[in-house]
C-alpha cells in the first residue's frame, strides 16, 4: 500500500498541471507604453507553460509567471525581444509569482 501511495504522489508531482510556478523577471530597454508591449505579451502568452504576463514600464521589467518546469534560454529571450523592438539585458527567477 505504501508503494502505491508513493508512486501516485510521484506521478502527480511530475504532471505539469500539478507543478508549481515561478516568476521570470527580465530587464529590457524600450518598453515604454502598453500598446508597444502588446506584441511582447502575445509572444509570451503563446508559449506553453506561461500563465501570466506583466510589464513595469518605469523599471523596464517584464515579468512572466510560468510553470516551474519552463526554462528560458538567454538566446531565445534576446531573439524575442529583438523581434519586438526591445533590448534584452538579463533575467532573474523568483520562487513564486507576484499576484497583482
């Protein structure tokens, strides 16, 4: 019985619907208005595992709430930001998403 319960717990923990979430905060240059950032939001919200998107225009921070298993590579982010007219300067990850 213990083996069955442990197996079930492992299976549920590895299933994406039960995965936790994290916040990826990216420093960008050029994000100055809501209409300008709409293209960025569309790009990120199409990605698998992305749950929410937000921009702090004053600080130049794009925040994306994603499942724990989602990983962004710097090369991938640089390309996304360049295609939408922004300059990507780096990222940091936080253990949980900030609720607005």
